C-alpha cells in the first residue's frame, strides 16, 4: 500500500488530508505550526518532524501552502522537501504558485531524481471538505496517473497538461475571471443599493438569469448581511490577480477589466480586509 | 376576452408576440417596417396601421423597441401610442429604457387616463422564444395583475417594484454585471490563448467551478469557434453599460470594472461588431 | 458705444464682468441670486431684472453659468434670454456646455433673428481675474469679430471654429486631458507618500523635468499642505469628464485613462469634496 | 586631486564622461566594447582594462549601463566592480535599475567596505551633453557630498534621499506620472480627431493653458505628423509602468489611471511599437 505525505495544514490542507484519512489512506502530516496537525493525528495521521522526513517516508507527498514564497521556502529550506527527495519520490504541489516558481521547484525535484506534478486546485473550503476540488495538473504523466486515486478522493475532477507551469497558468486564468466577476457583482450590488433597490431583490433577479452561478448564489446572501468569513482570503485573490496581470503584461495581452478589479482588491487589502473573504471587496467598492 | 396589442416586431418582439398567439390570445401587431409583421399575421394576428390604432383597439398593449429614443418616439410621435390612449387603457413597455424615459412616458400615459407599467425583460432571443423571459415590472399594480396571464405566457418569472423607473434601474444593474462578466470572460479566454492553453480546456475547467453559469456554457463554445450571431446585439449591451455608468455617475457610485468593460464594448462597436452578439467583444479584446 | 450684458455672476462671471467694467465698458448684469451683483453695481454696472431685459438692453450679452441645464434654463425660461432676443442681438455663451446644448441654444437664438457664439473658456478663477482666459469660440463669425474687444479684455487668446458645438468639444477635450493629468499627478503623489518619499521632494523633482507645467506648480504645494480651496470646483471637472466620456462613447473612441480618472472624481464628489478644488481628488486616491 | 572612473560609454556615458574631462577631472574609462572609449582617450582619459581595475584605481567610480541585468552583471562578473572594491572606495551607479537591484548591489559594495550611491538620472541624450541631467541619489551621504563637484559638472540638479532604493523609486514615480500623462494626451488627441478638431488646433489650445509642458510641446507636433523616432523607447516606459504598478500593489496604493495607461502601452508594445518612442502609444489608442 502506498504511503502519502501532506505538507501544509491550513484551511484547505486540513480538509484535503482529512479526506485522504477518511478514505483509508496512510498519511504523514507536517505543518510549520505543528499544533494545527492535532485533529489529523486524532484521525490516524502520523506526525512528521520536517518536510524532508515526510517526503523521505512517503511515496507521494502533497503540499498545500499559501503563496509562491512559501512553496519555494518549503522546498528549498533546510530539512525542506528537497532534502527528502530521492530517486522515484513523487511530489505533488497543490499550492497556487506562479508558473516560474512551479518550473523552479520542478527542476530541483527532478534534479535529485524525483518526480514532480504541479496541481493547483480550483475550489475553496467547502469543496475541499466535500472532496469536490478540481485539480489542474501539469508535469510528470506517470505521477499524475499514480496520484489518481488520491486526487479522486480529494476532488471531483482532474485535468492534465504536459508542460510544468500550465497548471498554474490555467489556475490564474480561472481566478482572474473569478476576481473580475466578483468586482462586477460587487459593483452591481453597490449601484443597486445606491438606487434603493433591495440587495435581496437584485439577488432574486440574478438567480433567474443567464449569469446565475454558484458563487453569486453562495456569497450573495452572505455579502448582503455583511458576513465576510473567509472561504478564500481576499489577499490570496489579490495575489492571483497580480500574477495574472503580470502574465498578461509578459505575453502582450491588455487586461483592462482585470486591472480595474485588481485595484479594487488592493484597496480592500489596504483597508484591512485581506484576511476576510474575497467578497469583502464589496466594502472597498461601497466605501 | 381581453384584446392585446404588440408594438415592435424585432427579434424579441416577434418571439414574444408569437407566444401570445400560440397561447390563444387575440393580438393586434404593428411594426415600423410593416413586412416584419407577416409571420405573425400568418399565425392569426391582426395588422394595426399605427401605434395609436393598436392602443385604441387593445385593452393592454405591449411595446418592445430597441432603445429609449425609439420608445419615446413610439409614444409621442403622431399616431403614436399617446394618440390612442384613453381612460383605462393599459400600456406595458417591455423595452429597455433609462429610468428618466420610463418616467416621462409613464406620466404622459397617466396624463390621458391610461395605466402604465414598465416591464423591461431579462433574457434574449432563446428565452423569448421559450417563453422563459424575466419581467422587471414597476408602476401600476392593478395593470401588473391584469397583465399577469400574458406575462406568464411570455416569461417564467415576474418581479414587481412600486416606483416607475425601478424596473429599468434593475435591468441596467443586471445587464451591467452581465457586460462586465462578459469582458472578464473574454479577457480570460484571450489570456489563455496567448499562453497556449486551448480555449476548450479553459471552458472545461470553468464548467467545473463555482463561477460556471449558463452564459459561459452557451456562449463559450460559440466564441471559441468564432460564431457571434446575435442573440443580444453588442450595440445594445454597450448602450446599457453607458446608461448604467450614468446612473453610477448620478448617484455617486464609482464603477471601475464596468467602465473598463464599457470601453471594450465601445471599441468593439467602433470596429464594426455592433450588430453581432455582445460576446463579439472578445474580438476587441484580442485585437 | 456698444452696450454689454452679463448673465451669471458666480466666481468666474464676477471676475470677467469686473474686467469689462475696469476697461470702461458699459455693462448690465443679472444673477439668479441678485445679491451677488452688488459688488459690480458698486463698480458701475447697471442691474438687470431678468435675462430678457439684459439681452434686450444690450448689443452683446455674455452668459456664464455652471452647467448645460443652467444654460438651457437661462435661455428658455420665462423672461429668459430668448424672450429678449430680437434681430441682430448678439449672445455669447461662455459657459461650458455639451455640444448638443450649444446647438440647441444656438438654433433658438438664430430662430429669432439673433446671432449666437458659443465661447467656453479655458482657465479658472485666477486667469479670469487676470484677464488671461482663453476663449474657444464657434458659430457666428461677425459676432466673433464684434465681440473681439471684450474678449481681449477678459482673455489673453481666442480661437475660432466654424461649427457651433466645436467650442464645447474643444473645451471638453482639453479638460478631459487636464482631469486625467490631475489623477495621474495624484496617483504619483499618493504612491510617493506610501513609499516614504516626501511630497515636496516629488514636486521638486517634477519641477526639473519634461512634464513640468503650471498646474503641477500651482496646485502641487497646495495639495501637499491639504489646501483644496476651489479655483475650479471638483464637481464641475467631474461633469466635464462625464461629458467628454459621452462624446467618446458616441464617436467610438475608447477612453480608458479618462474613464479611470472620472471614477476617481465621482468617488471624490460622493465623499463630499464636490465644492472643493478638483485637486481634492487626491483625497479620494489616498483614502 | 581625486581620481574618477567611468564605466559604460554608451550614448549617455560618453556625454557624461566628456563633461568630466572638459571640466579638468582625471578620469579612467572602460566599456565592454573598448573601441567606444577612443574619443574619450583622445580627450585625455586613461583606458581601464576591466571594471575592477577602474574601481581599484579611482576614488569614485560612476557607472551608466542600460538595465538592471547589465548593472548586476557589471558588478558581480569576474573582474567586475566588486573585485576592485576595497575600504573607502566610492561607487555611484547612475543607471536606472529597480529598487531591489539597487539594494542588492549596494549591500555587496558595502560588504567589502566600499561606499554606494544609487543615482539614476532624469533626462536623455541632449541634457547629458549639456550637463543638464537631474540626479536622484540615495545611499551614502558622505559619498554624495564628495561626488558633488562631479555631479554638478554632469547635471543641473541633484536630489539626495537616505535609503538605497529611493532613487529608483522616485524615478519610477516620475515616469509613472509621465506615462499616464502621455496616454491622457493621446486620448485627447484621438478624441479630438474623431470629433473633426484638427490636431494642430488641439495643440495650439493646449499651449495656452495651465497644463502646457515641454513634453506636449516637443512631442505633440511629432505625434501629429506620425513621427515616433525613439527618444525614450516605448518598451522601457512600459517596463517602468509595470514596476511602478508593482510598487503600488506592494504598498497598498490602488493606481487606476496608471493601470489603464499601462494596458495601453502593453497593447502598443504587442502591436510592434516597442522600439518606437513611447508617444507611439497614440497608435494603440486610435486603433
């Protein structure tokens, strides 16, 4: 039976690792703040002392950290992932990073004989808990196939692209659309409010139309009541918008709508809403 | 049995009037270019010679024209709607107009003893054909109730707001969100294309996520193959964006995302895509 | 000796009429709030009881009011300008209005045998006081020539364009550039401030370079000390941005920079800075 | 008498070093392509064989290379600047680099006991020849004072900021304002053109007003005749806009106007105008 590792036990990582445990997989976990591992230990996980130990002990190690800097540090720090890699080890980074970081990590892993799959996820807390994430995988095809059973437990669908970096790129394209849609939604709610149209009426009308979607349905009522508990923290969405805009800059694609949306997220982050849900951009739009 | 009138037999009006006829309603129709009425005459409609004649002959007259100027002209021109209004006549304007125009028309109708309901629709060609429109009604409550059976034949849902102008305002809020979503979508597809991600892959990934919606599902594959046959003409979406931005201006709501989207639609319109579907904004984004 | 009229004694009108009086012209004045005329009466002006009376009494009447609605009302109201127009009367509207309003007023004046010149000014309080305005004239060439001596007293330079509306258009083009430059300037100051660069240092460096200009030199130090006393009220700049954007919309010119600037002015106006100087947009940019 | 070094004898460096020689300073020069040094040798300069030799021989060494990568290479390559640094040596980098590169080079120099001043210049070929550059200096205060006589020979004005990186930051703030002003200018010219206002008339009116500035005066007539010969290449302006926007992102300052401007430069660069003057953004605005 294969042995799995899981590095990074935040909101997302905890839910994902729990699903692996529920499904009967053997999992060793590690987190920088080690206390966050406790609930998983209670569920049967083994505690790793360092990323290197987890990787060395596991056939396939998953990692879910918050940004490119954390992903890079996780890999290259002392007793980090790289220190545990040996021939044949599989490393599946499900964090959202920029394509350059994915390529840098991938080359380092491969340089030590390991196998690398980038696999950023689409979906936040609820889909993570429900095993309904979508994985955007790119890199080692054989590792993709071997990791299949675990990906199926944690997600509802996986996509595979051949070039390392394409998973990150696809993720950023999707999140850029999502971020712009959120500011479009927020502007509509804000304008409706200024016009005296009840926010619930706007939501009711939206629910009948061609642009109805789970995000509006889930977040709309929460936004209307001022509930911005984080499913996907605003600062992470803003980071994804920045990375997507830099891809557009590099590849010569003007992105006017996304740039406007990004500025709204920057304003919201600077107003202290970075750790709230990204729907809190509404507060920056109405202020 | 009530007698109905229908003024304005364009893409939308033809489908709506046809549904009234299918349902067995008695309908008199009129269009500026009278030949467009022929298919409806073949289905049993009677031909009106002027808006005034249609209004005078009908208990409730619906009007569906393309913009505020047309709606105003339809009402105030010689042998226009107003010339046919007498006490108790019902006039339901399902065109999308700005709130000021709705109020101006409403007051004129009421000034001659008529009853006025603004009832802009959400939905384009396909929902119009399927009797699945959404009506955003505001004004005379009794007329709203009396027009109910006809609205139910043409639509799947109706909303009622007390103040004339609120129907138009709600419509513009919804369409503003829709227009911004379309440019967000287009920017995502354009960026993906520049990155070498197949457009169909982007659509597949979107279809799995929290922002999946009928508009993306319906229009995405058409856009990917360059099919921009008009369901909702781009020039009309651009007009709605302009009107929504003016409401924001008037009511003090900055609308950065919508303003960026509007400029994309202006560019597309100026490039000659005004009569194509509003999804043709993709061509302005990628050019 | 020619007799002159002056309608609209606000910040600008007062300074302009005072210059006419100083130069020895005979002037009859009128203002909606009649008390504002007192200082000019003290300087030798005669008090008109209505716009109609002023126009009837004068060979050439100047008008300076705050927006298109005021210009239209001034012309068409009872005892308004039009009621005083007879054959040969000259009416020079130096207000900033949209081209449509200029054309509407012009046609009405001409319809009664009068002569019309639109002549919006470039320049605000200080140039008005110094007789250093720039007039952007369009319409009746003979009236332009006859009004020359008065224009030379109030301004330093006049331009003539043949088509009524072109003066307004040119004014709006210039003010659109000015408004966008102000938000560009404000963003630079705001970013410098966030970086810890003293605002006075940014101004010193700007003063040495190729983009140095009187507006930065005059307003920069005031902005740095938070002095936003109105030379050109923000709400008027925002109105001009809106009108310029509508011209772009109508003529198919996307205006991304100006649209972003306009939203900043809308935000500032909505924050209560509408009656401060338009440089107060800095407060909206930094908030 | 102090001994000076000068590294990088391109268009700018040649003019600057020549001014030092004209003023009687003792200068050793070096350039990657050594032949470019000949005219300076003829003027009395001594030829250095490597950056290390120049730095070792000089009290204060100036460097003027084309971008951050070249500046970094000049410093860290074998026989590069760092190999010549010993206690007390002064190194003044007048190249335009990003703040991070300035800090990296500065720390390396200081780590070997040297003194570092970043001093990016405002001004291009003509001001360099005329000794009319502006230096934006940051870092070692004593070195700034000692380099004063040389800076006064090469420039008309110097500014000093304490923190390394602030020179680069100031340069980017100024260029961001300049870039946004250029798109504001371009939008005005484009709108005027769509309205039928001659571009030369728009320039004439601008020349009378409060926003008149050397950039509009110099570039306006060239833009009107379609002359986009590069004084400051568009791709460099776009890079500066990107770097400025990233500073805003990092420090929480939304920059809506600059983001819109940046997208116009991206579009222009992608249309093949990257090596033309940055005023060629006009072509992206009008297309």
